[in-house]
C-alpha cells in the first residue's frame, strides 16, 4: 500500500495547480491520498518571523489532529507533497513520528530547511518573494536535495504569462511523475 499526504501552504490550498496535479499523479500511481488541511493563520505572516513561527506551530498541531488515526506502518511507501510552510510542517511531522518519507517540496521557505531531513526534490522560482534563491540553493546543497529552478516564477511557481506558466507546469509535473514512479 502507498500513501500520499498533502501539506498545503498558508494561502495555497490543495486545489491549486501544483498540489492538485500532484494529487492526480499520485492517485494514478496507486497512492491513497490524504490532505492535512489547516487554516486560521495570523494575518501578515510574510516578512514576520514571529507570525511565521506561529503559523508553523498552528499548522503542525492541526496536521497532528488530522493525521492521528493513520497507521503509517501499514504503508510500504509514504510520499509527502508539501507547499511553502507545509514543507516545514511535513518535515517536522515526519521527524516527530519517525516516519520514513519521500518528499516533493514546493517552494520551501528558508526556515523549512532546518526540518528537511528526508529525501525529496525541491522546486523554486527565482521571483519568489518569500525566500531568496541563494538561500534555497544553499539549503538544497547542504541537505542533498535536487533543486529544480523556474526562472521568473513567484512563490506559486507562476510568471504572469499564462502560456509560460502552463509550459512550466507541464515540465514540473513531468519531473514529479518521474519521482513518484521511482519508489
């Protein structure tokens, strides 16, 4: 049995493109899908370390509640698909519970790298206003994570040019599908 758990971002829910299509890919490859939805975050998180930390702990506790009934030992493959602050939540949750996971890390924030200890791939856009590209490169180099950079993409991995965004999304999902199939 295989399980994929979706950890959204603060404003990036599981029905937005990166997570929506990642869920579809995982489902097509036989993964049971569970969403660790959370919300009720403080306003003005971006740029405030204090509010970001509060959002992280709030999301982690909500994920604990949502996932507490799952016996992860029932699964031979556990895939965590996470976005933004969800990358820190997914990583901290796996560490807290000693779960061996594979990971798709979409647009991690700088603080995420302190928790990211398990294998995975990272996606980042060079116009991400939440974290500098150099911080992401350094975090990936230190953690040994393959990094896929999209030039001119923001924190949602979008450029503002719909044609380019669809082309980028197709490329990203190709990489995701190859990773999901790896096992």
